[in-house]
């Protein structure tokens, strides 16, 4: 009985590092795929990220992409800054997208002092609140 227990424990000790290495490799591959998928989706939707209009110009870019093991999906933050020539002002839109579901999970819009901000069903009133609400989606899933 003791010999069987010893062998079982020894096998678990040997297999655990191999499983951990495999898990890290899989996480890295999913993260890399998330980044590549985010760039491809951005290119399809935004082209080079610059839009010119009679009123001004918008510039968009990927602020961050993150594969979340917790949610088993790829999240992307896209920031668009718009300059209005006529009004001589700037507005900022940051969108949180679940790339796998092609669904917007949150947005932060600021124009002057006005802010419109939601993440899921939560409403936020500042960029700091926005950052706190999106943290679970875009942070490292390590315990």
C-alpha cells in the first residue's frame, strides 16, 4: 500500500511541471492568437485607423488585446480620438469588445467635461471608474 502511494505521489510530482508547462504554452498560444485576431478585425473595421471628414479627423487604434482564461474569450480595447475642426475640440471613445462574440461589453466616451460610460450593466462617471470596471476583463488571470 505504501509503495503504491509513493509511486502515485512520485508520478504526480513528475507530471505536474509538465502540465504546468503545457498550460503556459497553451495560454501563450491563445494570447498570441487573440492579438492576431484583434489586429485582423481592426484592419477589417477601421483600415489604417484614420478617417477624414469635412469636420475633422478620427484616429483609431488597438489600445490593448487580452485573452482571458476566466471568460475564455479575447477582449480588445479600441480607442478613437476625434478632432472637430469647426468646433476646435477633441472627443475620446474607448470601446471594450469581446472579439469572440463580436459584442461590445463597454464604452467610455468623453467630450469636454461630459462623460458617458458603461461596462455591462454598470454605469461609471469617470475614467478611473471605467478602468476599475474593465480590470477583470483585461487583467492577467493569474491568481
